[in-house]
C-alpha cells in the first residue's frame, strides 16, 4: 500500500512504520513535526529502506499536509498517530493538545475528503474514562478525565461525523496502554526502566494501585494494520492488551528485571483526575483475525533489554530539556548521567 503516516517518528508510529515497511513492503511517507517526543533517531534503522520517505511538517498545517500528499503519488490512506499524548503535560499546558489533537485531525479529515482517501485515526482507551469492573466496548459512552483524553475524544467524534456526513472511509483504533522500544521516558514503563538503571528514585502516583491493560507496541501495530486492510468504514476498533496489572506491580517487576532496589520506589501525590482502571474488550478487531502475540512478562523483559542495549537512543533525551521537565514535575533533579 501507499500510506502517509502522520506522527511516524513517535513511539507507536515508528513501530508501525517499521512493521509495514519490513513485513508488508508498503510505500510509506512519514509526516512528523519532530516535537520533543518525535525523533528521527527512532527511524534511523529504516531510513534507507526502499519506499520510505520522511517529511517534516505539522498535521494542523494544510500546506504541510498537501505537501505530503503531493510527495507520495497514488497515496491510498492516511494513518494518524500524530498527537500530544502525555496526560501530565495536558494538565500543565492543554493548548498544544487542542491544537494538534483536534485541529490537526480536522485538517487531515478535510484533506482525506478532498482527495477521497481512507483515514485511520489512532486513539486511546482513555476516552472512555475509568471502569471499576468489566471492559469497555466500542459503544461505551465517552467520559474523558483529562485535557489529553478530552482532545482525543473530540478528534474521534470529528472522525465519526465526517464518515456520517461525507461518507469518508474512516476508522478509529483505540489502544490500551502501549509499551515497548522507542517510548519517550515520560511514560510509566520507560521512566521506571531508565530510573532503575541509573539508580534514581522511582516515583509512583498515589498508592500505585491504578490498573492498566498493557499492550506491546508491535501487537498494536499489527492490529492497526488489520483495520487498515479490512476494517469497515465508520467503525471503532478497541485493541486491548492480554494482561492487566497495577502500576506498583509493574514497577516491582522492573525492579527485579533491572537489579534495582525496592527502596528506590517513592510514592508521591496523585495527579488530578487520575483514572483508576482501564480495560478494553477487543472482540471486534479479533474478528478481523488479530490477536496479541506478546504477554506482559515477555514484553516487559524485551523492553528492559532494549533500553539496556540502546543507551545511544535515550541518553541524549535525559541530558536535554527532559531534565528540566522532570525536576519541575517531580520536584527532584535527576542525578544520573
């Protein structure tokens, strides 16, 4: 296929691009603004692959989007990973989330409508809010708790409106908590892995009993691929991981895998509006032939090993603006290299 992947230099996007280029031999153009979490280094191993092209630009810019469309003749679909994604940052500075996640999605929808393209919108389980028991399905009401999840819910509703109003060939993929290689270390698992490796404290919000449905990133990439190839226009597809686990138990597993000490764990004040539990039912995407291949124990071990072996990828992050953000957010400076 010929696909424009927006946000393809980010965590999930770069893993999706790698799968599609190497396993499906797709023609891929990545459009990415290269914000703090979008990094060319995450695509370094596939830059020279046949059919891969990179273009720096913002999805909220109609000019940039049209430039991308013109650079990939015969494009068939847009897959939109481009988003501001960190809940903590959305509480601190929500304007960027509205601009990229809502306005950017609108700009892509207009482009897809003008050019009669298929669009796959990548969303999140957080649009549903928290659930004490059971699992959300695709018809569950949206009840977002943070500016981040509200901006993603708004984008999802725009996508659905363009299908209903204009007949746009669009689908939405809502993933549970992703983890794996190339994830920026503001998120729980890479933050804890790197802090454990560097002998730092391991800051846990509240009691740490928030439960998440963990999905290895290549499994999510595979599910998105099935929706791209076989998903029904106008449908939402939930993609949940095979294992639930409380945050504190994730951190304890990371401690064991890295050889860190449990005394490094530090409980800190919980963040506002922190959802207690996420869980997704995946029957609809499973009906397309998808199932998760990587369980949490295997995936976590693979993730820790990847960060061990790829210091050249993450060391520049921890020596830059990330250090200032970390100190501002957690009230403690990083002491490691």
